């Protein structure tokens, strides 16, 4: 199953956190890292009194179920110091989100795919476009159409 994973960090050396997460994705069971976007700098969502984020998107080919993949991603987050807090958009060492899982649409209390905010988040759309230019979402929307409607909001490439 081709899956896209959003990667973000704004704490504890964010570039290093993202690079370590990408390395950890290579070690997931029954999974192969196919591609990864450049690293991008973005302003925080929610409270603005926190550092900017470093973001990327990884493309995986996995035999794991969506929930098993989520479990593995949360293990990586915990290993890199992630603490789950009540403040949903607060600072974090690492955030790994399943953006897309093939053409599947999943809506459970624990997992929503496609990711509920992907269509309006520049730090998801532009890195995704970099590695999957012709991607079409499960609802038939072309990724290129979404990026054409989404302001970059200061998004910059940090490292290719």
C-alpha cells in the first residue's frame, strides 16, 4: 500500500528530529521508504508563541494495515521524546501523521484518512506535490488543484 507520512518538528533540534524520523521510517517492518521531500520551514498552526516547524513528507510502500502503521509511527514519536499534551497544536519534538493510505478513506475515533487538514495545509501540500506531482486524492481532487488554491504562507525549502 502506498502511503504518505507527514513529518513535523519544532523542538529539540527540529532538523535532526526530522532526519532521525526519516531514518526510523526506513526500519519499519514490512515497509519500504520510496521517496522523501525536501525539508521545509513553516510557521506554526495555532499558538504563534512557539518556534517555526521543519516539515517533510515521506512516501512509503507498506504491507502494514493503517492502524498497525499508526502504531509504528507513534512508537517512533515516543522514541524521539514526543509527549502528548492537551494543546493539540503546541510545540512538539516530532509529529508523524498518515496523510494518505492508498485510496482508502478511514474515519474512526483513532484515525482519519485522508488526513482531515491536508487540503488546506501548505506544509503538507507543497512537500507532497514535490514527490507526487500527479497525485489524485481518493475523492478525485488533483493535488495540483489544491496547491494552486493554497497560499504558501511563508513556507520555504530548508534542505533538498
